[in-house]
C-alpha cells in the first residue's frame, strides 16, 4: 500500500479502538452506578457489545492480511450470537427475583406466566 493509505488506515484503526474502549468504559461505569439488575442488564449488553465490536474492527484493520483476523471475526460473531440469549435469561431471572419490590415495574405484563 502507499504511505498515505497505510497511515489513514492506522488512524482509522486507532480511532475505532479508542471509541470502542470508550463504549466499554461507559458500560463499566453504568454497571457500578445503575441501581437494579434490569437497568444494569442494559449496560452490560448494548454498549459493551458495541465497544467490543468496534475494538475488533479496529484490530482487524490493523492486522489486515494476518492469519489472526479470522479469530477476531469469530470472537465478534460468537459475541453477537450469545449476548441476546444471555441478556434474556438474565432479565427473566431478575424479574423472578425482584418482582415483589414496589416500583420496579409500572406494568406487569408477564403476570404469573413466569412461574
């Protein structure tokens, strides 16, 4: 590659990794600051996964042409496939454990279906 294109890709890679790290940092702060499990679940899934994917894309750009790029793509794919199921199970468990708390949910749409 030419010199300017290589430099531009390095800066793009750097920017994506820093942005991904910022997403992960905000997710970590939210996990500590949010009051209950249901709101922490949001912070543990969405910004954390977006941050990881941004870091993986930045690392893929940095390692282009290297054999480890496929491993990074597999990590991103498995993360995107497993996080929704984990979040669903965590939400169900949190609902079962905390549904007797007053003010947790305004409308109880599940009722006794979870039992």
